[in-house]
């Protein structure tokens, strides 16, 4: 069965990157780093999931979504093929915790599939992998009946 790739952005702290790489190790899922320009300039050929951190820490004028994510989502086809969002955040951000994933979900009509704090725990990675496996199965079912 085809596993939906996860496109993620991680800053130099690599908190989101550590989660994405753990996800790849647990279930062999392909993860692609939007911090790399060749990945940002690419276009997914099928369904994909976004893993994005939130950077808003309380300044209302501060951008929530990382620039690499915004650049990747400029393509209408890329946006159309996105099937869900995973959010990473820091509870110290208060009301802005998970703001990027939640705002993008509201604007795109795509669900937030999972949320975790900082780089997540092993249990977070396992729960997220199970959610993605269910999504893989559902999309395979749609393809086989569609």
C-alpha cells in the first residue's frame, strides 16, 4: 500500500525534523524537508500531509506559518493535493499554541490530523504513525472503488 509522504519544515532547532525522522524510522514513511530549496520548489504528485511548526509567540503581527511552508503552498496543485496537517508547537506560546496548523486547516478545509509539543514523545510518534496508516488505508480504499 502506498504511504502518503509527509512534507515538513524544521528550523535550526530541528524539533519538527526530529519528529519527522522518527516517523520515517517507525513506519518507513517518506518525509521531505521544506527547508531544502529543491523540496520547496517541487510539487507532490499525489496526496500528501503537511507537518508544520507554529512560531507565533504572542506578537500579533508575527507570522505564524514558516516562510518555507508558505512558499511551498503557493502552488494551487500542491494545496489541492494536501490531505491533512500535523502541527508542532510550544505550549509556552499560550493561545498561539498550534496556531499555524489550526489557521491553515481553517483556510484550506483540511483536517488537523495530529498535534504534538516540541519534538514530541515516542508515544506521539507512534500515535501519529497509526493515524497516517489509517489515512493510507482510507485513500487506498477510495482509489480502488473510485
